C-alpha cells in the first residue's frame, strides 16, 4: 500500500470527505489530533472512546488514488 502524502491537495480532499462524515461529527474529530488525513497520519487520539457512525473513506478520491482498501482510518 502506498504511503499517503500529507499534501495540501490530499488534505483538501480529506476535508471534504472526512469533514462531512457522521463519525467525524459524532466524535468531534476536528478538535482531535490528527484532525484530518487519518489514512496517512494514523488514527485520532480520540479513537479509544470513539463511536463508529459511518465512513466516507471508500468514496474519497485519495482512497482511490492510493489504492487503499480499508475504512475508519480515524479509529485505528
Ligand atoms: S476516516 Fe472514515 S470514519 Fe473517520 S472521519 Fe474519515 S470518513 Fe469518517
Ligand atoms: S481515505 Fe478517508 S482519511 Fe483518507 S483522505 Fe480520504 S476521507 Fe480522509
């Protein structure tokens, strides 16, 4: 699996897909670390008490471009 670059373009895409995700809202991941690009940076520090409410990753362009196969990267 290719390493996901922490580029401005990838952050922008992630902001649209993670940013509109019910899990992101339910767990206030915007105020956690990292706050985006979990597929490249690793899961949120909020993951241990996190609730899974749906995941937009499989619809995201970064997911397609890097041939990712997983989901819920924020909760790993
Ligand atoms: S990694 Fe998946 S579940 Fe987590 S905020 Fe992003 S789209 Fe939602
Ligand atoms: S695959 Fe998920 S975590 Fe990675 S950029 Fe897309 S929405 Fe964000």
